[in-house]
C-alpha cells in the first residue's frame, strides 16, 4: 500500500487522560514515509501512551488518528493496519517458554510475506541461539529476536518503544544499524527514546513531546540550521532588556555575559545585541541535546507560570 499523502502516521488533537492525568494533550503529529523519525521525550512525557493509541492498544479520550491511512478508532481498520506494522515493545514481550526457533516458526506462520532469506541472514548476524528458550536470553538477545520477528515480515512501518533500554553499547550499535537498514529497505521507522545521542545519529526527523504536548516537529537538518547558541559579551553589566520574543528560547545571564538559545532569527538577534552595546558576539551550532533541554525547560516554566 502506497500512502497518497506520504504520511504513515497522522493525528489530530489526539488526547489521552488517565483520571486526573492528561498523558497526551491535543497531539497533532505527522510522520512521513521513507524516513527514520525519532520520538523524543523524558520519562512520563507521553511517548508510550501515544504509541499505544496508534496501535489500538489504548483508546483515545478525544481526537483522532490514522496509521497507514486507516483510522485508529475503527476496530476492523486497526486490525488490518497491524498486519502492515511491526511493533517492538519496550519489554520485548515474547513467549518465554518457547525456544528461539519455535518463536520464529510460530510468528512466521501468520505472515504470507515472511522473508526466509532475511530470517536466515538475521539469525547469523545476531548470532541467536536457535535452541535456547526465550526466557534464558539476555535483554540484548531478546531485542535482537524481536527485531528479527519484525524485520522478516517486510513491514511498511516499524514502531519501536525505547528499543535500546537496558542494552550494552555493542547491542545498541547493532540496533541502530538494523534500523538504518530497515529504512533503506523501504520501511518507515518511528522509534521513541530518551537517549538523545541515538536519535541524533540516525534520525531524519525529530519530534519532541513533553508533558503530553508536541514541542518540536522538524527535520534534523532544520533543527541544526535554525537553532543556535549565541554568546554575548558586554564591557560592563548588560542593560536591562526583555529578550523574550519570537525565535528566542532560554536566556541566561552570567555577569557581563548573556547566553541566548535561538530557535530562529539568529541574525536578527545578533543585530539587536550589537544595537544595545554588545562588544563580542559568537554564534555556535548546538547539539540535539541542547535543543531538547531548551524546549523542555521552556515548557516546564510555562506550565508553572
């Protein structure tokens, strides 16, 4: 199935409440085909709640969503959608009493498009012990098994919830390589994480959710181009000035130095700085981690205001 509008995931005001807690707040999310999209947020930000609604594991309190063009609140459409979506949960749930070989054979029986060549290649690559019971596998091995079960199906969309949780550095590297390979093979990849460095390494697009709200939705190239850290120096204590405005994130003053996180309009901010007497101005590229901390702190301050 080819998506006419190239969106594999779309939501409109998607909201989820658990009693008095609003886990997801009017989320308007669009995830493109043929991309690796990182879904960032700290613990409790609403990432897992969003994924569960997208997969029909939880019902929205309000709002709507579509995955592969199918409405998530229609039971039949959701079941049909899941035939084309591979999901790797944070806890990597499989049948613990089965061996690796039995788990693969069991899963294979459900899918007409199963690829034995991919199964064989990943078995060798991941060095999975075919006769060992799933319950005896390490967390890294369980992750590799879950990836094999997902990738051998030729999914249109691969959704992963905190896939690197608890993995060692070697296993994380293998995981990231597997996601890049899946995208090269035509699958859209949507993976949640609070490991920012992993997202920055492989993602084409980044969405950041905090306290249930979408606070960043941009390509990694756009983030790198638009976000700058601007360091201002003054000959004496800087004049009182309201720096908060369009394109300006956090502002920190340290004696005669002001550090501004610019989200846009960096040139205009620099021109303004010279206009009020800055004697030195340095504009620096920022990491995704700096951008994440800037927007998350800003959301927290708004909520407390």
